[in-house]
């Protein structure tokens, strides 16, 4: 049997790795990836390279391989392969079939389709099955008509939502995204402290690798509690030149000015939170809510009964006791002229969040069919978890 390119020693592995790594970074991700977060999505560049190398003959040159698959481009997935313009290469792809029985988000079969293969993709997870239809099946079947229909019906839904009284009451028309978190009541000082694992709002590079957009959250301690502030670096400097960022220290240095990004105040692995008000360490709680900073503070036989204070507080919240944990909006994001505007969430925004929560409670109490009520199985060896 004739050897394929992937069986030889001339596959440009380093180049494929570089393109795949760049694709996973902000600015390089495929547009359809933004629909939803999904686990272990395979880079399209790598998928295209492996499929192409498995079909092309061993004797082609690395230059032909990278050119025909557009791996020589900055972000390969933005370009269609050149094989369809060259019969010499197209013949290796025509009539070929590919089966991916565990296709996940569909990245590998997606690139197989772009290479002209007949593709069969399957998946056990119901959610992923729906994604495969949206990403692979429907676009291939309906083409441009699907684009027009999605646009038309999307605009219709948007207009109808604008007319809805409840939507008007709860949502600011200009806001695209609200960024929020949980707050817990500190067992030391009795004040509410937000739990923030990442204070960055924007850390975006241009195509040359230079930072072009920087913004983050900061906070101030007041008598009422923690006040969130937005630091939009782009608005504070004339030009984003000579920007240096140390993510470990949380420092942004531009010329002679240094900006300090707050460190996360939660470490889930250590089961630890730092109160932003008093600086105290919050760690463990027993069933009654008594707090301990070290498990050694209780008898050996009782230590296994302690749990992370945040976890305990959230359990109480979901059981209807909201004395120890609550939700809070921190920042709202507005699109404007191709950019994003960050503003701190107001008291009014959080009041709307409370109104929305009460409306959801009423839906649950009324037995509304659109509110999921199925029990979640315990996580154990006998359980089968279905995502979707």
C-alpha cells in the first residue's frame, strides 16, 4: 500500500503546533466556537493537518503540504484549502469517507467537510449531538438560505423581546453582558465580600502580538462594603506602546506608569477565601456554620465533617437561607463602535437582579414546564451523567 505523508518524517509538526496554539488564543478562535464553551475542542488547524497528511502521498514536499492546506497563513482556519483548485491534489480527497463516532463539538469532522470528504459524525451526549447538527448538518444542507433565515428570525425575536414589558423592566437595552459573582458574609467582620477569581476585563493583543485593549476591575473599601471600580487603561494612556504585563504580579507597566491588578481572593484548591473588607482568611465551616481557619481546631473524628465555607454558604442559599451568600453584579459591558465599554454595575442593576430572582421563584412555585425540575443523579460509579 502506498505510504501517506503522515507516515514519513517530513511532517511540519512544529509549524502545526504553532498554528494550533495560536488558534486557541483570543483573536484566533473560530467564530462558531463563541456559541458556547465546550471541553477539549480540537484546533481546526491541527485537524486539517492530520486529515490532509493521512490522505496525501508521502512524496509531496512539506512546502506543497503547507501551501495546499493553507498552513502557511497566519490563522489557517480563516482560509479554505487550495486542493479544490488543483486536480493533482484533489484526487486524493475525492470520494473519501471519514467516521468520527465521538465527535464532541465537531471540529475534526468540520475540517473533513472543508476538505471535501463524506463525513459521518456521532456523539453520545445530547447537547453535543445538537451542536453537530448546527455546525455540520444544517449548514451543509441549507447553505446561504440558513444564514438568511437565522438573520431574519433572529431580528424578529429581538424586536419581540424589545416589546416585552418584563424584558424592559429587567434589562438595559444597551448592555450586552453583565459580569457578576457570589458574595459571602465574612464570619470575622460580618460584612459581605465578593469572591473574585479573575479581575481582568480585557487583555487583548493585535495580530502582531502587541496589547491593544486593557481593562480590569479594582475595589475600594467603604463603610457600606466593597465598591467595585473599572480601570480602563486605554482611556488613561495616549498610546498602547511598550506595554509590559506580569500576570503573576498583576502588574501593567506602560512607560513609567504602573497599574496594579488585584490578586484573586479565592483559592479553590486550598479551600480559602480572603475577605476584601478585613483581610481575614475564610476556610471551613461545620454543619452549624461555625468557622474554622484550620481543621486542627476540631477533634480528629470531626475534621472530615468540615467543608469549604463557600460551599457551605452556597448550600444554605440554595436551601432558601440567604443569610450567608448572595449574588452580585459587578460590571456591565456595552458594545460601542466595534469596542466594548465597561461600567460598574449600580444599585439599580442589582435591584433588577433581585426582581428577576423573585420572578424565577414564582415560575418554580407555579410548576412552569420551562423551568427544569428533574433531580440530578448522585455522582457515583453507577450513575450516568447526561449533559444537556
